[in-house]
């Protein structure tokens, strides 16, 4: 649910940065760099979160398997 909030924040930052670059007319690259950086950070945060969840799930499965083996002995 919090990702929806951050998605809208990144959208607003991107639109403002790109519009500022278009209106100013001098440095459009600055707006593009800011917009791409915001999206890059957003995507990196999502990927990192998913990676942590995957590692935790794997650790839990390994612990379950270990405990099952201990019960069988």
C-alpha cells in the first residue's frame, strides 16, 4: 500500500522536473536526469524489497526442513 503513495510521489516529481526543463528551455537535461533518477530509485527500492522477502522466505523454508529432519531422528 505504501508503494502506491511513493508511485504517485515519483510521478509528481517526474512531471515537475520534466515541465521545468521544458519551460526553462535552457537545461532540459537536468529535468530528464532528475526524472530518471527518481524512477531509478523507486524501482531499486521495489527490487530490494522483493529480494529481502525472497531471502526471508528461503531462510524460513530451510529452517522448516531442518526442523523436520530433527523430528525424524
